């Protein structure tokens, strides 16, 4: 299968899952996301040169196609130019993921969070988290420092995704403490989903069966166990009545977790909140760990939203292929080693951490298929158990070698300053 045949196959896949896009839009999206997997850079100049080399045509022509993908209709030349309505793709993107989801698995975790591109842009995103990583399925870009409440924007993003999820699925929506609000809590509930929102340490709560309010901090268990109970949160007009509060001081973390949910204590596990941190991996994949979005010079939020569409599709593709890449190599097993092998003696019994992320596994698998000129195949999302144990923050110990090199560097700096001071130089670092 040649390169052009692989691109054509990928174009058919994109078209089947995003039927609302026009043929020219599908063609640009397929070519750009395909090149993104190879180049690991979303930059227009690099992508346009690559496409001109392999697809033919002029570099400037390809660059103009990529630029117009991001433009509004009035910014394009011609009378019949159409702009990409990114919001219309949110539900189809989520449906695409669920079509490749494990058939027996009817649970889903969404995380709402915000990220910044320097002092230029702020992105509000809703992502599906899966096996330590995240795939954005809805987003909204703002100029950094824009005033106004975010709650209506979160509600709109969740409302656009709701039609894509079957009614019998269990959906958790996780958010960090800076994003908590009663409006967001109720917006999640309105779709039949379950909020899992973290609170700040300030505030008071009233336990069920009591008349007095207590500071949140006073309920924190000292022994590291989880406290749970039905409470009314806050003495204000926007209080949450009869909600479940989960509290724990996680080992290695400075701040206590205060999480509210509408699930009963018997139905909820506080360790599930650890999946919220996976979205940080997703943000890293869009930047230095993957598509290098931090090098973009774009400042128009609407154009960047279309830019994000390319990266979201490429992320969906790579992560969905991660399971195939991981399964392609034989797993090592202690049972296959001799009884006195050193690996048996050093084994701790704990599960081994992942060697690579699903994002990296999938990208390597796709690169191999491209080089071998094989059919790309369809992706899938295998069953992944939700966390049951609270995480432990492992602090890396600095080795003796690191300590020695640091002391040596300081000694060189002292010698450098002393020598230049003797020579009469001033202001030396």
C-alpha cells in the first residue's frame, strides 16, 4: 500500500466519522493529521513542505490550503468559501471514540480543565481520559485575561457532547478545585452524569443530622484514611444540599483532597479523582511532548480552535492505536526466568509502570505501518480498570553522582569569580 493509498484510507475513516465536513475539509484534515503523526509538529511550513514532497504540488499552494482551514469565511478569497464550524464536530468526535470503545464497557470519564499558551491564549477543554492520557473532544479558546465567567462556556461544551453518550452509560465529570461551582455541578447532573469536583480548603459544611457548620479542614482524617459523608456545603445562597463529600490527605501531596459528588459513599471511590491528573499529560502531548503547539504564532482564538481540530484528530488516532503497538511486543515475565535470576530477587510485587504512553505506543505503531506500507486499520480503546488505590507521590532521590557534580560546579564557579576578581574584572557572574 503506497503512501497515497494510506492517506486515502485515512481520509475515508475521517469522512465516515465526521460526515458534516465537506470533501475539501476532510482532505485537508486527513493530510494534515497524517503528516502530523510523521513530523510530530503542527507547524504549517514544515507540513506544507512535506505534503508537497509526497503528494505533489507547490509548497505555497499547500500552505494556503492549511491557512484557509483556519480562516473564517470572510477572510477567504472567492464567493463560495465555507468556514469550519468546530463546535459541530464535538459530538461526532466523542461518538468516534465510543464507536471504538470496548463493547462491554459502559463507563466514561470526562475532565474539564483550562490551559494557557503563554500570555496569549487560554483554552477551556473537555477531554476523555484513557489509560494515563487524554483526548480533547470539546474546547473553547479565549484571549488570555478575558474577563467573564467560565461556567456558561463549560455548560455549552458539555451540552454539545451530551447527545453522543448513550443514556445507560455511567459518566464521571472531573474538575480541579479552581473550576468548582454550583452551576457546573448542576450542569453535569442535568445530563444524567455524575460530578466529581474538587473544592478549595476554605469554607464550611454541615454534616447530615447536625445543625452546626464546621470548617472543611477539621474533617480531614489524620491517619490518611478517607472520610466520607452526606453534607450541605457552604453557608451561602449557592450551597449544595445533601451531597457526598470525600476527604483524604494523600501521601506525598501537600494539599488535602476535598471532592464532592452526587454518588453515594458506597458507589464512589475517591481514588477515581486521580484520573483528573491525566489531562495534564494530554496538554503536554499538544505542546512539547507531541505536536509542539507552543511554537504557534497564532493569536486569533477562532483560528486556533480549528488548529486544535487537527491536533485532536491526530491524538485520537495515535491513542487508539496504542493498544496495538503495546501488544506487538512480547511482554517480559518473571516466570520465564531462572529461579536465581537477579530480576526475581529485585522484584517488589508491585505492577510495573508503563514504559511508554498510549500516545507514544500508537504513534510508533503507525510509523511502522507507514514504513512497511501496510493498511492502517481501525483503532480501538480496550477496557481499562479505574484506579482503586490512592496515588503516592514518589520523590526522586538525588544520586551521589548528582550531588558530587553539583558541588564540583559550585567549586568551579567560586574559582572563576576569584580569578576574575584578581584580574580586576567587575560584575562577573
